[in-house]
C-alpha cells in the first residue's frame, strides 16, 4: 500500500487547497504535520518564518520556527457581505467559532442536497457552529422558487422558518415537478403539519409584505453579484470547495483547532542528560515510551510541552495501518492540524527504524515537525533519515496492536479512531 503522494500530486493538492481555503484551512495545514506520513508538501511560508529567540542559533543546531501569518478568520470577518443581524434566519449561538452563511434557493437541487449535510454538521458541532440562510430565489430558472421563499417567510412570522426550510428540502422530490397551483395547495396542506394555522398562513404567503421582503432579499444578493446557488461563506470567506459532509467537517474541525494553537515556540525546559518516560493512556490501554532527550532534545521538549498543555488529551489515532504505523497528535482528527509552530528535524544517525515500536515525529517535509507523531508496527527502513526518532515503546505493543484500523486516505467513511486520552511524562 502506497501512502506517500508524488511531489507533483502534493503540489497540485496544495495549490487547490490554497485557492479554495485561502485564509483558514491553508493556514492550519501549514501548521500541521501531515496526513499519513509525509503527504502535505513543504509549506512555502517557511521562507518568512522567524526563529524563536529562546532556541539555540549556532550552525547545524535545530531550531523552532513560529508561523507569522494571520490567525483563522473569525465569524464576523469584514467583507463585502452584510454581517449577520438579529433579524436573520439563524441557527446556533452568536458566539460560535464558525459561521456558515448560505445564499439559497428552495428549488435548487444543489441546495436540497446540501441541506442534510448542514443539518448533520449542526448536530456534530452544536456549540461551535452557526448557520445562516439568506434568500436567493432564482425565479428566471425556477418556476416555484418565489412561492417557496414566500412560504418560508410567512412561516418565519410564526416562528417556524426552519421547520418550513426543512420541510421544503426534506420533501423536495414531492413538489419540485408540480405546477404552481398544485404547489400552492400542497403548501397549505403541509403548513398544518408544522404547526401553522392554515387560514393565517394562506393570508400571509401572498401578502405584499412577504412579497416585498423576498424581493428585498433577492435584490440585496444580486447587488453583491451573486447569480448561483447554493453560495456559501465560511467565516466571511467565499467557499467554492467540496460540499460533502466529510470535506466540510474537516474544515470546521480545523477552524475550531485554532483556539488551541500556540503563537510561539515552547521554551527549552528539559535536561538532555535526564531520562523521560512517557505513558500514553489510550482507550485500549497504556503504551509506555522511553524518550530520547539526549538524541532529540528539541523534539522531546516540544512533545513534553504539548503533553503538559493538554494538546494530546482526548484526541484520536487518526491513522492506524496494522503492520505499518499508528499516528496521532492532531486534536482536529483530520491529520492536517498542528500546534502553530514548526521545528527542524534532528540528526540522530545512531538511531534507525530497525524494529517495531519506534516513535518518531511526523512531518510534511524536512524541518516541518509539529505535534503529530507515529509509532511503527514493524521495521521501516525507508523512513531512515526522513523523520526524527525521539522514543521507543518499552511496554504496550499489545495495546498498539488492538487499535482500530483507520485510513481516511482510502476510506471515505472510516471508523472513529480510538482515543489517546492523555500523555503522562515522568522525569528520572
């Protein structure tokens, strides 16, 4: 099984990501330590990275680099699009870390396909996601979209906008082929099913007030230049990427990770002459690791810093390939997240991947180590010279063998990864 992308493929993937996810996903990928072993290309921003003042700077001594780029965009990021107001159709907390704004058309098939995806995301990110729906009824191509929009606004006056929203998209196939008269009758029948008074709803749906409201929403969207649906904004930024659940879930997890990242490199706090034992407390049991502070002081120092600051608490083993490696260290669980700083590989020529249980830091190319690490199941001589070895499993290989296999690179719906509950480090 081949896990590594070719250089050309990796660069193309990075180019696409950078185009679609310019402000936030690309930012977090640059801070990550790769999906799988080294699958993300070396980030070009390293040219402007600054050396941490607390790290040694002598020739050939590895250094840590902070990433001087803008933080993840917030939900109120200023743009040409109106900020979310209290009068809009909103689900979720105003304090949510992520806001998705959809300009939608109820007769748009793409919008109907997106609706259950957003609903599932709302369940998964209940406290971190806010969803906003703005009307963009493209009446020149959809014959019933204005009436559907009016139905949603009429329902909104009774506090039932989202119920009508869910009804229209949930039963899309029932009404999309109807003529307007049949659709109007269908709406009146369905109104009672979501708790609307039939007489009041019938009166409101075609009222001038509702018609004007829909027209105003449409004019505002058209004045921005919008001509297609669904049109998505994520934290104020235009999103043109994949709209399937797995893709959007990764993006939301990466944005949420921004709250946990660090803005500077950790200070050197370990003594390379001392011994350090790390215990990985996992759902399947404990794995004990002898850390090589003498051979990889920068790596061990960062690992201990992250462990002490809860970076490794309750995060999944996001890649587990029996007979190959098990990898963790990304709280987002995507394999793309990192701690907010990068540091160099450390030369430890006396160590090699010549046995099971070797512990090494994952990277996205030389000198791009972060927080993700992997443990080998078997000798892997191809890894020699490419990754910093900073430990060896001395107990718990049987626990490693029990981890649930997981590889999102080849499985679109992988099982949930077993949790790394915490990392405990003892100095001797």
